[in-house]
């Protein structure tokens, strides 16, 4: 590893947000602050689970990470209605009642509370001026205020020892509630866990909460069965890591300040092209996108094999299907791409991804120690490798794979003109070297990438996403013309 990635910050009760460095939103003062009582089962203390330990390690590199959203409210909702729902949510899910405890070395453990109170802040959009801009003087729109509140919540340092994982706000306009803002710490759940929570809350209070909750997960992970699972996964990781040839540390030809840049490519053409490739190769759209990422990364870096770390949500495992917890851990794929037909790359990626999923459940501390032990100083691949996170809901992936829309080769090429690329943020606080997310979009493949410009220049980053799109369209055009 390089000196930067081998330097580990000391854990502490409060850490900055991963969005630090962005333009701060306007200072806002809530019109009222409502304390919502809650009570539920599952109280106790224990170690962090493997998933929690993994996300804690990421937050030590990046700052605290959140899952956030602004939700429009139906007419007639009252503050008491929302408070009642929040009370039920906090009582039902032990993860929502988690706080961290730290020993003398800064190592965190967790405490789940049986009861407490959580604040809901209420902001009146009528009373918020538009940022002091005289040309736009007057009251702000409620959706603007909601976005400002979300940005403020996400960029404010979090106190893990004395703050609940949820920050919740309501926006009111002309006496009526219009929006709810929820920012959840990634320590206690992941994206799929949020989907489960939303679905179960919509089904009503009678829906049972099933599966192993956090402390139950910890107990299983410390059992003989848990240790066997971890040891098998770590043996697989070690084989993969040892198979990677040592290479000089890659340096960017155009390092920038701020150092970390993010961008977005939205491609309607890929939305039509990727399912065609998945059907031809008898795989799935996620494997196709991962293969496109590998091929593009190989082109940009001239590296072969390519090493990728797909994030795995682990909910196919017994007892984890419907848990509102963080159970995501990294898998590893080592993929040869040079001189190999793309269909074969996709098939190999599909098989590699299955092995990655199978071996993405392990003791996160032992994993970190193993990677550190095996990582030669000159090899970035054994440090923090490029991540891949397919954030689309499982239902959305299946629907895209089965979509019936068939475009001709000419239409696919024309659709590429509708693609949009943009830079979204630049910041100096640490982030991963490269992180690609596939976002949920019913009409396009939306790729969001963040990268360290000291390893990947802005031109490299843009070229990588555009090459993914180009390869997808070329392969899909060949399918349509052969039909």
C-alpha cells in the first residue's frame, strides 16, 4: 500500500461527514422540535457485526456515510401522524436504536436501547429567505428547503455515542406539511435494508420483523459455524489476492485539487443495449455492467487482469433476507480482459461474481489484516481496489433484463446522442480511489463514479464511463444486425 492508504485514523465518537467540502446550505432554524418517545425489544450490548465493521472501516477513510432522502408528503398529514410512524419504526427495528461505545483504544462496540426519545425538527418554508439573493427575494419553495435540510444533515459531523442513527425533519408551507427529510447513518442499515423498512412500514404494524438482528448476527458470527464461514471466505480472498501480479503504483498524469472528483453518465442507449447482451450471454444485467467496467478499466489503465470489489448485500443468506441492518461486504473479482471476446468476458464475469457473492461474508477485521499483510507497497490493486455497487432494486434489475423494447442498430446509435455526462462534485476530504455505482432509473443506465485524481485523471474517469457505453452499444448493434 502507499503511505496514504496505510495510515489509519483513530476511531472517535464524532467524525466529519463524507460530503464535507461541498458548498454549505443556508443556515436554517427549525420552527419547532418535537421529541418522539419510542420503546422496543432487542436491547443489549455487543461487538459490531461483520457488516457494521466493514462500513466503519470505510467511514474511517471517507467520513461518516449516510443514506438520505426527501419524500413528498400527501395532503393532510400532520406532525403527530409522522411522529406516530417514527415511534413505531424506532420500536420495531433494533438497529434504529443503536449507539456506539468506545474502549480506551477507540475500538467501537454497540449498545441497542430498549427505549428513548428522538427529535423531529419542523421547518417553515414560508419563513426561509432565498439565500440573501435580492433578485430572488421572497419565500423559498418547500422542496428547496427540504433539499437544504438534507444537505445540512448530511454534512454535519455525527456523534456516534450520543446521537440516534436517524436525523428527521419536516417541511411545512402555509401551515401544511409538504416534505419529510430522513438521513440515516449507514452503520445501522444499507440500501436494501431501507427498502425492507419502507415496505414493511407500508404493510402496517402487524407485519412481523423477521431474521437475525444485529446482536443475533454477532452471536452467530462468533459461533463455530460463523468462524467456518469466515475462514472459507478469507481463504478464497487470499487465493485471489495472491493471483494478482505485482505492478508499479499507478500515478495520474493530471492530478487535481480538490483531489476527489465525481461524475455521472446517464445513457438511455445502454438501457436498451445491456439487456440484449445479458440475453445473448445467458447472464444478467449486473454481470454485464461489471464486465463493461472491467473492460473499460483495462483499457484506461492497461492492466490485466483487472481487480474489482463488487459490494454484496448478503441477503440471500439464511436469516438475513428481510433484516433492517447493514450486511453489505465487499467481494473480489480478478478478471482477464485483454484479447478476450466480450461475450466470454461477460460469462467469466458472471462466474467470478457468483464466487465473489459466496465469499463476501467474513470477519472484517481479519480481512483487513490479511489484505494489509499481502499487499506489496507497489501494488494499488491489493489496497483499496475499484468498487462496484449496483444500487438498483432486485425487481428493477429483473424488469430491465426482461424488457421487451427492441431497438435497431441505427436507433441504438441515435440513442447514444441522448446520453448526458456531467461532473457533480469535487472535494478534498478522503474518499475511495475509484467507486462506480449503478443507480435506479427506469429509462436509462445511470452510472455515477467518484475517483481520486491523483491516481485517475479527469480525462481517465470520463473515458472509462464513455468506453463502457461505447462497448455496450457496439455489442448490442452487432446483436440486432445478426438477428
